[in-house]
């Protein structure tokens, strides 16, 4: 589980480091934040609508860790 956590953290660390100027300036625009909030709201609605699954911690795979890591890159967009 520790290595999956490390692997999932790599994409957001690299993206945050390489695009820190873009994230701190251009992504702080109110229009970007508004559209991101709408988009993330729709994404959360779809995830809730499409079905609920209960998973155990020991069932997480390498591909799950990669998907989680890539999804964390979206967290760099405020809103």
C-alpha cells in the first residue's frame, strides 16, 4: 500500500513542479474556477449516479494507483 501511495503521488508532484507558474497565475482566474467547479460538480454527480462500489483496501491494484495519481492532477485546478 505504501508503494501505491508513492506511485499515486508522482504525477501531481511532477505536474505541480513543472507547471507551478501556470497553476499559481492562469488557473487562479475566476472564469477558470467557475468552469472547473461546474465540471467537477458534473463529474461528481456522474460518479454518484453511475453506481456505488464498496472496495477493500487490499483490493487496490497498480492501475488503480495510477488512475488515482492522474486524477490528483485535477486537484491543482482551484474550485
